[in-house]
C-alpha cells in the first residue's frame, strides 16, 4: 500500500468514528484549526485557488523529489477541507500524486454532505494539486 493510500485510509478511519454529520463537520473544523497556515508572503493572488467560494491559498514547494504543500483559507470549514487534502498529498512525489485518486472524499461522505459551492471548491483544490504535480514533474523529472 502506498503512503498516499495509507493516509487516505487513516482519514477514513478517523471519520468512521462519527455517526452524525454534525460530529464529522466538527472534526473537519478541527482539522482546519490544526492547519499551520501560510506565511503572509505566500498569501498572494498567484496562490489563490479559483473556483472556491471562500478564499483559499495553496502553495507548493518541490524538495528532494517530493512536493510539500501549505495552505490556508478565510473560512473555517474550507480550511478543514484543504487541511485534509494537503494531508494526503504533501510529502509525495509528483508521480504518486498524479496517479492517485482521492477516494477518501467519497468514503467519508463529503460528496453528498457539502454544498455545491464547497464541493466545487474542493474539486478546484484537487485540480490545483494535480497541476502542481504535473508542473514539477515536467520541470524536474523530464
């Protein structure tokens, strides 16, 4: 099992403890509170993810063959969503990121429990992560 797969399984296991969606939302919010966030110099227009209702910044750094993501949002629930996403993909190679589908989203019930605008934002976050992986792969591994 790959590292990304293990991270996704851990998230699914964490959320499976909660029967009620209000408890899952609370856990999601806690994930956001635990997110380190971005340094002010990375809160630029270049790092804003288009397609999110709230402001979401995502920054990526390529180091030793792996991509490390940092992120932040001005909305607490959205901050929790981006925290989960970067938790899965940070510290992984571009190749691993590109070949892995984020199945944990469906497994923990996010697809059916997020508003359409938050769902679109989550999709935009995932697209941006894949874009970074493609760009770093082309730049450093070609």
